[in-house]
């Protein structure tokens, strides 16, 4: 039995499905769901009043009422379960049939029939299952039906029991209460639905915002994990020595493998040291203060210093210091680049420049003096070839030539030193 009921509910839900594209955040979604629930329960439950109504109608001599009940029930069944009708048309047809039934029962049974109750119930039903202003049309429909009943009473039409039960004034008094109650129910339910719609929209927006925040946090968390993974990969696998320093004490908080390999200290040894322990004493003067000042300003600091390894060997490095967050607080990231070859190359260039300067000085001061004497002595010999002082001049000439040769040897030696270095 439970299995059959489940299949029946799935079947009804399938053929009375609302518009695609609307979800629980739209109040019309819940109106359509309410209509589906109404149809689901109406079809089996309507047998409760239908069977005794038909039986009593036939026994009491009202076969027309029994026939109308059966026809109305059959039409509602057909409309409710006809698969090709869209939901809006299905709603209108069901309401139209029920209004016709209510009007018929009021005319032929008066207050003894359920027609009066049906009219009030239809106003509530329309307000619950139709959007917005359609509910006020139900109040208008109730007014028109009551007006028609007033005409029947006044002109004594159809031999209706209403003519016996009411005069025109009494009917106006009774029917005005129906109109009043219909209007009150409509207004109250519309206001409730409006508040419910606002609540649903707010809840959906909050849910959407919360979902977006959760998605954003998950994305940020994933990005943070990826960033942390990239940092670890760049930090620990970098070929350049890198370390993280405490911004207040300059103690090593973390070092990479390149730093351990380059400096010779173990990771545990590094974590007990400060950056000043790997620098030459002359390079530590004012370093801490400069680094702290740059850290406060959030700017980078690039320094070329001499560091020393665990074995005492010193070498030049260019270190870039930058502020980074580390384990919940600000720290300093140091990246070292070995500058030994560059510094040696610069020193070699300086030595060469110094030697070239010496050569230039020798050429300008020591070469010209003996060369000038040689030129003067040669001119003297040419002008006085037969004088007795010729041996003395030749002695001076020999001495100047030897001095000139010595200077040339010195220049040659220094030039060879430049090319050899």
C-alpha cells in the first residue's frame, strides 16, 4: 500500500510540475508545490463527501445534485491528471469547476448545502496557489455569485430554496458576511505570503552570500596552500642560500639546504645563531639598526658584505633583505648571492688599472728624460764631429741608452704582469 501511495504521489508531482527555472527562493515555487499537494490529497479524500452526497441525493429525490457531484468530480479528476495541460491552465480549470459546483449547490440547496463554505474555501485556496492580485478576483467572484443569488431571491427564479430561506434583506446581511470574511482571509494571507516571500528571499540571499564566502574561503585556503607549497619549493630548493630571520633579534628561524651547504653549519646550529654570527666583525657595525629601520618602512635592503663559513673561510655575498609574514608574525627573508668571483674580478681590474697607471707614470716621467738626453747628445755629435770631447759625449750617450733600456724593461715587465693576471 505504501508503495502504491508513493508511486501515486510521484505521478501527480510529475504532471503538476511548475515552471522550470524557479527554485525554493521564489514564492511561486511553493505555490506550485501547494497546488500539487492539494491535487494529491483531493483526489482520494474527495470520496469522503462525494459518496454519501450522491447516495443521499438519490434517496432524497435530488438526482440532479447527485449527477452534478459526479460530473464535477470526474471533470476535476480529468483536469488534475491530464498530462499535457500546463500548470496555470490546470489551476484555472479546477477553480472554475469548483466555482460552478459551489454556485449550483447554493442555488439548489441554499444554506443546507456546502456551497457557502466552498466559496469561502475557494478564496483561501486561490490566495494560496495563485500569484498576487488573483486572490482579489476570488472576492469579486464571490460577490457576483451572491449578487446572482440575490436576483434569484428577489425575482423568485428557479424555485430555489433560497427563496424560502431568505428575503432580500436577510440574504444581503448573510452574503455580506461571506464577502467580508473572503476579503479578510485574502488580505491576511497575502500579507503573510509577502512576509514569507521577503523572508525566503533574505534567507536565500544570506545562503548565497554564505555559500560565496565559503567558496571564497575554500578558494583562498587552496590558494594559500598552493602559495605555501610554492614558497616551500622556492625556499628549500633554491640554489641560492636563503634564511628567515626574527625581525627583532635577527636570529635564524629557518634556513634552506643551499645555506647549510654553503656555510657548513647544520640546521640545528643555524637555529641557535643570528645573522651577525656569519658576518665579519667589521661588517656588523650599524647593520642591525639599518635593517630594523628598513623593516619598519617595509622597504628592501641590499648589502654586500663579507661572510665567513664554519671553517673560517671568508667570501663576499650580496644579500637582499625583505619583510615577510612567518608563523603569524613579521620576519625578514634574506637571499644571498655569492659575489666572490665578481669581487675578485673587480679587484683584478683595479690592480690592472693601478699597474697601467704606473706604466703611464713611468712613460711620462722616466722614459722622456733619457730619451731627451740621447737626442741632445746625438745632435751635439752631428754638429761637432771632430771635437776632442767626443769620447765623453759617447760615454753619456751609452749611460742614457742603458737607462732607457732599463725603463723599457720595467714597462715590459709590468705589462706582462697585467696579461698574466
